[in-house]
């Protein structure tokens, strides 16, 4: 048996042809122009967002240094001295086991264990008793706290600039 093709072939009327041709549409060039503008706006927004994120990370690091400084002051009031460089910020969370062991320790002095800076590295705590104290620091400071910024190295510029407790 032979299959019949039931698709009906129709011709468009004159009115249907006009309607078909008058439909608005974007040309290929117009579509490319829209895509180019969208890409440019997206790139601009990305740059702006990255600047905002960078500023937010620096602000967060400064705030963390402020919180650690407040906790160190509480530690000092209880123990009569600041932790040594070797005891570090961990002394704010748990009683130090390294000499000198503070008998009057009444911590923890932080709500949670000392964390990392916004770039994922540990804050550096240096006691005034240490030979590691940076030369640009005033001699009367009992300690310094440092975040090495986005470049994670001493010094740096722009996003890699160090965030320090004495400035």
C-alpha cells in the first residue's frame, strides 16, 4: 500500500504576504551591537564590583585588627602583660602553655578562635619584646598586628598594601 501525503499545500494570499514581510525583526548587525553594548556594561560592572570587594576586604581586615586589639587589652588587664610573640593571638582563645604562663588568665577573650585575614593568611602578632618588631613602629607600642593584604607579602602597594595596627 502506498502512503498518501496528507500535507496540504497552500499558497499565501496577498494579505498574508504583506503581513509576513511587515513583521519587525532585528538584523544581524543590530544584534551584534546589542551584544557588544551588553559586554561593555558587564565589563564595567565587573571592574566596579572588584573595587568594592577590595575595599570591603581591607575594611574587614582593619575591623579584625581592632577586635584583636580590644581583646589584647582585656588580656593585659587580667594578666598584667601582653602575650609573647610565640604565644600569639592563640593566647586570646586558650590559656598559653608557653612561658610565661599567665596565672590570672580569664579567657577566652574572643568569641571564636582567631581566624585568618580576608585573603586567607594568618594575622601576624609581634610583641614589643620580640626582635622581629618592625623598625618603623614607635618604641612605646606593646605589640603590632599585621595583615599582609592581597599579595600576602610584606610591603606592597594598592591592593597588596599591608594593613597594620599602628596606623
